[in-house]
């Protein structure tokens, strides 16, 4: 998930082109064409796991992250 920058309020709503479904700590599938929404400050407070796969995206060095407290919507 890149782009869809949150304003000063921290609210965001972005499309996820490709994500992973995780159950009991294991990747069990891929999720496509999904949207997530929430507040970046709340999501960071609810950080579960930070990946060791950080990569440079422009001027940001960003790893994958697992957070709780965001809304997810997509096709079933």
C-alpha cells in the first residue's frame, strides 16, 4: 500500500493491489482488489509485527507491517 497519503487527521482510505491473508501467524492466501480505511495514528498504536523486508520507496525506507484496527472491504 503506497500513496493515498493521510492528512493531518490521519484518516486514510486506499486500495490494496495485492495483500496477504494471515491466519494464526501463517500466510494462507493472497487478497486482491481490496480497500482498507482507518486512521494511521490508531494503526501505528496497534502495530502487531514489523517486517524485516524494508525497501526504499522514494525517500522512505518502509517495511511491511501487520496492524489491527483498520477496516477492510473487498469482494468475497
